[in-house]
């Protein structure tokens, strides 16, 4: 059986409640529900990092299927059955992501906050606003603009 690292609930940005107790985050609540569900079925032994990331990939592909062949994937192109399927596949993706984070000891909230800070640095508002280019092209374009060159031209 795979050991799952215990993760203590983190205090949200708003801080502890009036009684001094940190509320459990939604992700931790979901993690506990998923752990219980898998444990009751004796499935935790199958939850290796490899298996979880492969299952996550499969669920993402199943989510993609709902949008395949649609002109744009806009909500008006989907019927109620497709919307329900999308909702269920999104839930499957989140379940496997939470399980993978639990198995590997990753605090998803902290990871997202860390990644958003990295993205803020890679995509400064003054360069990235309204621009879909990747950060390295944005940086090259900014450098070219500063020197009068042509770096970052469309390829």
C-alpha cells in the first residue's frame, strides 16, 4: 500500500476565524472525501504517481472529446447532455489532480500561488496585455523594441 503524506490544513489568506481555528480549505475537504472513497474500496494501493498522472491524462482527453469537432467550443454549441458530460469529466480531472497532489505531498493552493507569482514575472502586464505570445517571445520583442531590432517577429 502506498503511504500518503499527511497534509495539515493551511490558513487561508483571510486568516483564522474568530475562535482562532483555521478553516479547512475546500481542497482539503475534497482530498479527505476522495481518500475515504478510495480507501473504502482498497484502491490506494494502485495510486502510484505514474498511475495517477496517466489517469489524469486520460480524463483530460475525455474532457477534450466534448469539444472536438465543434467550431469554437463556445457554450452555445453544447447541449445539456454535453454540458453534464463536461462537468463530470472536469470533476474526474480534479479528483485525479487532488490524488496526485496528495500522493506527492504537493499543497495545490501553495503551488498555484507560487506559479501565479512566477507567471506575473514572466508575463508583465505592460508586455502581455492583449498579447497571446509566449513569455520568451514577449521578452525578445521588448528587447528588440528597446534596441530598434526585429526580434520577436512572427515565425
